[in-house]
């Protein structure tokens, strides 16, 4: 995945609070999903040492860019996410 894409996902959209995650967290999420197939937000909180709100925002940013999709079973990568990773 390109560094610019990772940085774009980890940036703020509008004037809002400062994000507590960065491009390293985004890359780690993609690696975890790739290794496990799907992953829950609770496990992401533990693995990334981030709060639930930060993980929820991170997942929202990844969804907005079409990299992941969520269901009751967990979070998985989309075909676009698999291509770029």
C-alpha cells in the first residue's frame, strides 16, 4: 500500500479533535485482518493499545476509503483493500 494512501486515511477530514492513531496503526490493522481473515473492534483495541472511540474512528476512515467492510462477524478487507495491500 502506498505511504500517501496510509497518511490520507490517518488524517482528519474536517476541523475535529486530533486523531490518536497514525499511518502505522492503519497498516497494523490491515496486517491483522490479512493474518486473521476478520477481526473485531475489541481485539483491535487490545492489539493497537487504543481506546474504543479511536478504533471506531479508524474503522470509519478505512470504510470511507473502501478498504474494509464490517459485519456482525467482524471486519474484513474489500477487494479494493486486497489489491492495494
